[in-house]
C-alpha cells in the first residue's frame, strides 16, 4: 500500500505558530471567550489589492497553503483538498444582514458568492493557476479528517503524488456569539475559548528523510464511551500496536461534559502513557484537529513536548508513535496515528 507522509506543516492560530522557532506556547486564558488568530504579514503572500477583498479565513488559508508549498519545495500540487465546518462565515453574515437591511431587495451578490465553503480551495488554486483535483469537505468537526482520508485514497489509487491538505475556520462576528450564549447557559459547556485558524500540510506518497508518516485515520459518527474503548483496541491492533507502544496520546479536551470520553480512555487503555491536550492553546473550532496534527508533527520533529500541552506523565525519548483522539459533543470521533 502507498504511504502518506507529511513533507511540510504550517499553521496560523491563536499562538505565534506561523514562523515560530519555539513551540512552547502559552495556555489561553479561560476568561477570554474568543481567541483570534495571530496573523502573519499577508503582503508577503497575497497582493494587497486582492487581500483587501478576502475574508479572514481566505487570507489565512491562502497564506498557510503557500507557505506549506514553499517549505516542501513544491510549485504545483497534484490535488488541493480542504476542510471547513463553517466556511467563510464573515461573508455569510454580511449577506444575511444585507437581506434584512434592504428588505430582500437590491442585494449585492459578492458576499453570497464568497461565503461558500470552497472559497478557500478555489482561491488557492487561482493563485497557483492549479487546475488539478480540488475538493472541500463540510463534515462538521470531521471536515479535516475527511480531507485527509480523501488524500490517502488518492494515493492508493495512484492518482496523485503530492497533495495540499488543510483545515480552515474563522470566528466571524455574530454567529459565534449565539454559540457562546448557548454554551454559557450550560453549566457543563465548553470552557476553552472559541478560536480560529488555518493549518495546511503537503502530503506525499513518497517518504523523505525525517518525514512524519500518517499511518491510519478512522472516523466514527456516534459511539458510547465503552464503544470507543473497544474501537480503539481494534484500531491499534489493525496497526500492529498495543497501547504500551503509543509514546503519547493527544486528547481534544475542551472542558465540557463530553470530556468524559477522554477521561475514560485516559484511565483505562492509556493510564501509563504520556497524555497531552491542545485546545487549551488553540481554542475550539470545527477543524481544530488540523492544529492538533500540526502540533503532533512538530513534537515528533523537535522531540519536545510543550509544557502547556502536558496533562499527565513525563515522556521518554525517542518519541515515535503519537495517537490523536478528538470528538465533539459525543459525536464525530476520530483517531489519527502518526509516527516518525
């Protein structure tokens, strides 16, 4: 079977992650409800005239994608695959507000056209003049994982050798406030800030020295806590691993009542393993698992774990196998296994 290797990884996030030399990030304050991204100098990647017409998510996605291609020394990918749960929500809000303000008359179509989820992938392709396969997945909190699975399938079918894959989300200005209101009304709602970001990867079917291998990905729509334990056992067995051979497991804890899924695994299968988290430094959003994969990649490359991510147990070098587990509100579970 064809492999799937990460040749470059770039992330724009609530941390200074775009060109950071150190990845020892700080924990986001719980008193902050929204964690906006730390933006790079977009003029280095996008002409100013074009940048002014782009929403935040588009600018983040285009810039992260171009930087990932630069680091991989690749001019043209064989495919561009993106994932986004909310798409360009800023333009969606603009269009809906104009409907109300203009009594459904004399509407400007531009915000509607630019509000679609595939705007990011389209703008990346236009900038590169890339006419290759271009697909966007809108699968809620599994959007990024679906993009990765699609890329792996293209490799298996020998339809691509180098693929640009990413996850993008922007906060917007209004919709997130309604989500915050609903979470605040619950005593067991999400405790980390809501965030935004764009993480892009150049994947290849061919390995290179020091590349990170994406061994396997599995998604589960709905499962109980005990089901997850059994599915995890099967997942590890299918990859010829036991829990003891997992050097670190990264959980998607966000402080809500559904963290019990992570706690259940942590106290059973992975009680003796190094346990990490990442949403306390990135915030919560639909494609935040892309940031989780970015951090896991950097941990394997640097052989260093940021102290802000550590939940339990100190790690021992060398780090080889890292497992990521994410879920959202008890649904859309995903396992990702990567190794050095």
